[in-house]
C-alpha cells in the first residue's frame, strides 16, 4: 500500500517524547524515496500518455476541438495543443513549395471517387471543388467527392451511407 | 585545328547536358514515391529524407490539376485522372505522415543525431521537418517544465527526455524483397547457442530479417521493405 512506510516514519517521530530524536531510519527513508520515484515515474508516463492522446485529437478532429473535450485540458495541455497545431500548419504549408499539402486529409486509400453521405446536423453551405456549393442541412443526403467529406465525417457532421 | 576544338567542346557540352536531363518519367517518379512510402512505412527507424521526390510529385499533381481544369467537363478522362491524383495524394500524405509520426515519437534521439552529423553527411530530416522537430521538442519541454513548476516537489529529478523517450527498435523484424543481389550478409545469432552466419540474398527473393541487419541496404535501394 502506497505511503504506508512514510506514515510509519512520521508516527515514529511523533511517538518519541518531546525533544528526543529516534534513530535515523535509513532503511525507511530509502523505501519512501523509492516509492516516491515509482509514483513519479508512473505519473510521468500518465502525463505523457495524455499528451499523445491530445496529439491524436488534432489528427482526428481537426484544429478546432469540440468544447466538451477542450474542457478537460489542463492549462499546459491547451498551450501544448495550440503550439502543436501551429507547428503542424507551418510544416504542411511548406511541403512541396507552393501552397503545401494538408496531410491530415486522405487518411485512407481511395476506393471510390464519390460517396453517398447523409447530413447529421445543420452545417450550412459547403463549397466543393468546382465552385458549386452544397447546403448541408440535417438529414439531407448528398453524392459528394470523397476527399471533401473526410474531415466532416470524422467531426460527426456527415455520415457515410453504405447502401 | 579550330574545327576539332569546337567539336570537342560541343561534345563535352552535350554530355553534361544529358547528365542533367536524366529526368524521370511521371510513371517512374510515382514508382519511386511508392518505394519510399513502403520503406518508410515498414522501417522502425526514420530513413533519409527524399525531398526531391516530394517536390517533384507536388509539381506533378499541380500539372495534372491544371490539365483537368482545361479539360471538358464530364469527360471520362477527367474521372480517371482525378482517381489517379487521389491515389498519388494518398501515398504522398501517408509517406509524410509516417515520417512525422516517427519524428514525434523519437524526437530527442533524432535531434541528437542531427547535432552530431558531420559537415557533408546527408540529413535524415528535410529543412521543414527539422524546423518541425525543433518546435515539437521545445513545445514538449515547455510543457513538462510548466507542469513541474506547478505540481512537482523540487527534490525530484527533472525529466531527461533523451533517457526516458524510447529509441526506435532496430531489432524488429521486417519483410523485404531483394532488388540487387547481395552476398555474404552477416546475420547475428538470436540465442546464445547459435553462431553468426552469412546469407546470400538472391535478386527477387523475399525474406524476414532483423531491420538492423539490412538497414544500409534499404538506404542504398538494394532491398525494398514490403
């Protein structure tokens, strides 16, 4: 049980009569420090793990996270996330030479050019490649280029209809 | 005399021109991209950057887009070319993502390696990737420092990223196909009672080997990871 040893040491000191100093419990201290180290390392692992999950949120949801998720971030994590997406954006813009490439798109190998999607929530107007716009209203269905739908599907705005 | 001299000069000029003009056909370029993509995907380590291929492929995609704008709408060729563009964009994105993931995963070791590179040695990272790696590292360090200031008691050691972030596992096994015949590849023993031995890799054959054993062959293009 964690902290048992530490509490024992403290009690030992408290039990000693006023002014008396019990023998220095080297063994006890060593055990407590080892426990502290183990807890610290576990905590580091957990903290790092959280960071990895935050990183994958950028790739799943895009650069704007749903407010429900953002609420769970520590201040340092929010700062990390903002710096990360800035860095990523700078990198993607610099790919190739002109305009760059958004590598958070095209996450799956292309199967068909167009897909049937259903709109799950009201989104508004959405422009497709050749300049035409589509009105994404809840429950409307559209036949759209797959690469335009990818991120909206991940965000939960659209749903791929498999007939 | 003058005539001979001119002839020689003209030939020299032609030769160097031909050397520079060794441009790949679009099909060859995409084949090279796919090779780089597969190697990067299946290698546990970050491979040498291929920015020339990336730049050429981006140019290629631009050309294709321009051609498509000029084409008649509804032409069947448009659909086929769009599909091809999507495929190329997928492979390119996947390739760059593979690299970025490894950079993020192993950043202290990758940056350490960059620091100790000799003058003329080729960098693993493209200039843009190097910038990204440095920013990522600074970001992580700032994050840990911020947390430490807020939460950790001062008697505990600050995190040494170089020690705590794991290195790429070069002992992991990879599948490969042989492009150029290799002789006398030294294979290290797995267990204590085995001895090291050598193998010859025949062209076209496939093998499952430790990445460490064949790493230089991947870099040189003698084998292809699959």
